[in-house]
């Protein structure tokens, strides 16, 4: 019998955890998904249970390996991709979380950010230059500061020198290695707003501004480092190396093969991440975007311009669960196609403020332009269209920042399978859209990096299995210009500080 070799990728995302097996050629052979609870209180604060996440990681890994009868020694490496900006506080000695994780969507630190801005305007002004990120409650630093101020056990651990603060990758590395490894890597670390983007190390100045003890943060290693080894809770007889770690959006960029400056991918998940590869050049945005690290492989860093949409696929979930206008996401395309084309309604999904390129945490959701022609179909269309409209604003900002034409968008994630949304995206962005046939790109990016790290893959093996279904632009420039102008009027009504696409810049 031929020797079987696998890479196990864990994709720990906002809605749940996937365990995905890739074979020795980089092909996806099996996957298992497990959802976790979305803990939302009366104030709209969004949390996750860190221990539930670990339990699901171990269970999903066990189930996917069982599904193909993995034998001892056949899994050669473990890769990890994860939801970014979500932060966890735990005690180094007890190895237990000190509070529920604060999810990236959660805006509970908005007031704290305004307090910091007012108390130290000079320090606030230095944040974008050092971190590459607009000062915002979206990123992890403000969430960590909130935990230190509002959770006594977190403050006590900080005073005792036993506090660990990290993003989900750090938490999982710590738990999967039984407390032996406390570490992170650049694609996650840069999204905390505590990393000096130029040096790739934690910034004492940023940590002091937010009041986060630098000693509570994990060391930053290369994305393809050997972070340690895990038995996955006893699943493996011998420990397997964890050697490819990336934030989920950067992992998708890697799997999409976006390695040339100007390459753009859009991940349509609960939120959306729009990323432009800029290579070794650190490009600063003047149009409301942020600069992040794509990854560090060995000593070589790649950078990206990025804009994030807080609510994209989550809008479809909201239509189903809260508004009950649909029973299944699959209904959206037909309802939108059958909507009245003369209807003028727009929906701005600012449930927890607006991210790039608007950066208004106080903005609220808005349905506007409602007339007698607006019914169920039109409301569903307005909600679905908010996804490509938000993405287009970011793509246009990238064009303005770099001069790249962006004739092509590489698309992945749940909403990329919706034919109406993808056609609307092509028309609004004025770009061809290539929809990946590989559904597990975040897992695939981590697996490909891990496989290369242990010598199983000689190149980006997972990207070789990616096929793109092309969606060509069908609308003209006049329609695009008019539609975007109407959308911008709607966003201006939702914003506390209307009149600018990038009020923070």
C-alpha cells in the first residue's frame, strides 16, 4: 500500500471550527465543521467561550481523521488559521481563561477609545503611523485594555505577572501544546494594533498608550516557524509539529496565490476582508485603509493594504434569523433577481458601526429610500447588495492609494457562491471576479504553509488545486457611478460624521 501523508489544518473562524485534511499533493480530502455559541448580551457585546473553542478544535480534528481512517504517523504537520482581532485573556499558571473572548465584531471598547483619544491626542495621533491601523475599537488593543480595566481577575493576573493576552492563534497554540508554547506570528500580531509594523516587534509606545503590559504579550515568530508539537488531546501517538500559522484572511490570500503586488482577494465570510498584496513595500493609505503584514516566511516579510467590512455574510444570517425574510441563504439570489429594478432602497449594515473606509464606530444601521415599490424582494436585494457595495468602496480606495487598476478580484467564502452577489460585485467594482472552487481557502493557506515547512510540499500545493469560475462585468460606467453615488448618500445618513469616505485619515 502506498504511504499516505496528510496535513491537518484547523480553521478556527467566527462562527465555528473546521478541521480539514489535505493529502500529500495538496488536495482537500475531508473536512468536519463544528459551530460554537455566539454569546451576545443585551448591550450587543459579542463574546466566545475560549474553552468551548478548544473543545471543538479537538473534536473536529478527531472526527476528520476518523472519517478517512488516518493511521499513526500519517499526519505530518498541523496548520492553523484563525479569526483575527478576537482576543483572549488567560492565566499562564492555571492555563484557564480569565474571561470570555471579546470577538472582533464587538464594539464595547468604543467609549474607551474616545477616552484615550481625548486624554492623549499626541499618542492617539501616533497610532496609525506605528501600527498601520486606524485607532479603532475593532482591533485587539482596545479590547485588551477594556479587559484590564473591567475584569478584576485580568488585572490581578497582570499585577502577579501571570497574565497572557493574545489572539486566538496564541490561545490555541498554548492549549494544544499543553502550555509549553506562548507565541504568535505577524499576520495576527499586526492586527492587535500593538505591533510596530516597521520592526515587526511589539511597540513599547503603543502598549503604553493602551495600558497593555508588554510582558503579557506572546513572542512574535515567523509564520512558518515550528511553533511546537501537539498530540491533539491524545489523537496522535506521537506529537505532530504545528508549523504554519496565519490569520484567516492572510491564509486565504496565500491559498489564492496572490503573491504579486496589485493582486487582490476578497473573502466573504461573516465579515469581509479585502486584501491587496503589496510585496515587500509597506504602503500607507490615504483613503481609509490599513496596512498589515501578509506574513513573514523566514526573514522575508510581505505587506498588504486591507479594508474590512464588519457585516457581509452576517447580513444574510440576520435576514434569516432576526428578520425571517428568508428561510435559507440560497433564496437570496432569486429574490434579488425578481426585485423591482426601479426601487431606490439601500441598506447600510452598521450594526456595530462602520469599518473601512468610513471608520465611524457610532454609525447605526439604516434602511433608506423606501417607497411603495419596496417589499420583501426589494429589502432582500438591498441587504444583499450592501455586501458588494461595501467591498467596492474598499477596492476603489486601493486603486486611489496605489494606482493599480485591479481588473480582477479573487473571491472566496460563503457569499462568493451566491451568483447574484458575485455578478453585482463585478458590475459595481468594474472588475472580473474569479470565484474559487476550493471552499476551504483559509484552511488551505495554513495547510500549504505547514506542508512546505516540513518539506511535504515543494510549492504552494493547495493553490494548484484551485479553479476559478469567472464572472464578467455586465454593467457600464454610468450605472456604476450612479449606483455608488446613491449608496454614498445612504452611508452619509448612517454616519455620525458624514461627508467623508475616510474621516479618520
